[in-house]
C-alpha cells in the first residue's frame, strides 16, 4: 500500500475486465480500495479481476453495464452505494477503436466509437459529479484519453475525434467544479501492451515501427498507467486538476526530431 489515504475508498472503473482497466482495478485493490468493476461482455475477465482485488486486500464487485447509456451508468452508481456505502473515485476507462479510412467510415461505426469513448465519459462524469454534489463531498474523476487527443491518427478519425473531445470536456468540467473540491484529470496512454494491441505487437515489423515512434524505445505496460491512476486518485496529487498526464514513453514529444533531425 503506497497511498494510505486510498485505503477504504470506493471506486468505479468502467471497462475494468481487461487491459488498462483491469490493471487500474488491481492496483486500487492493492491500495485497499473497494472497487466496482464494470464490464460489457467479458464476465470471466471481470471475475478474475475481482479475485485479484480480493487477494490483494481490497474488495471488488462485478457489474455488467453499457456505459454509453444512462441506465448502465446508474447501475454502477447504485452498486457502489449498495455494496460499499459511498463513492469517492470514478474512472472512465471503457473505450474502443477500429481502423477504417474516413471515406469508408460508416455513420454507425462513427457513432458507436463516440458513444463509448466520449458519451460514456460524459455520462459517467455527470453521474459522479451529481453524487459528489448531492452528498456535499470532494470527489475525483479520472478520464482515460490517449496520445491521440494531441497526435492526429489517419484511418482512426472517429477515435481521434473522441479523444480530442475528452480533452476539452476534461478541462472544462475540471474548471467548472474545482471550487466544489471535485478534481478531474485525464491519462493519455501511448503504445501499451494490452489485449487490443497483442496481435499488432506480435508482428516483429509492426513492433519495430511502433517502438521507433517512442523516444524510450519500448512499449509500455498497463501497470505503468495504473500507477498514474493511483497517484491521481490519491491525496499526493491534491493540487492537480484539469491535466492530461501522458504515459507514453515520450511519444507526444515529436520523436522524429530526436537527435536533432529536421
């Protein structure tokens, strides 16, 4: 346990059954937190995360919900309160991506990515803010963004648009509710070794291409993103709000100029 103030706190993590979400959930468990693990379809993965949390000294509960709907988000709030009696930290982690040239991108595909990646962040944040305000308590929201809130990504226009939206939404509500002691921050992961990237990074040429775009010359681990989330959730970051903390090995630093090129 690194951040003792997190012990006993209650967190909701959307998309917590795999990848970055599961790493954050497990890290929160190590900090002694009570964690609501949301999943959409991977019930087995969510149950495995719950078991890891319980083994680490925290307490987890699993909830199926579509976070792009108000009904799904309400289920998460209700579970946190019913199971653990409170809500302190909300992590909007659920997200999706798929590659399509913009000229061929269907409106349905565009809407689905925006529904999960941006509308889900809005609905989760709104629910958390309303809970914090109605209970007159400080609160903490962490939104999962991406290096692609800053770096354009051709053939992923819907994903980049969603993360660009997360950036300004994050900054706006951080300013709006700072005087109510509600902190709102984002994390911008770069290339992270998650299940969604497993096939790509298993290809030696693709791995070489990706690492060449990272000044630290390696792929990140989900646990490194989880460490950032734990810090942002803790009192150690008590004077921090409205930022995007990039966990990217320097990918946002225009690495093609490394070594004085250009």
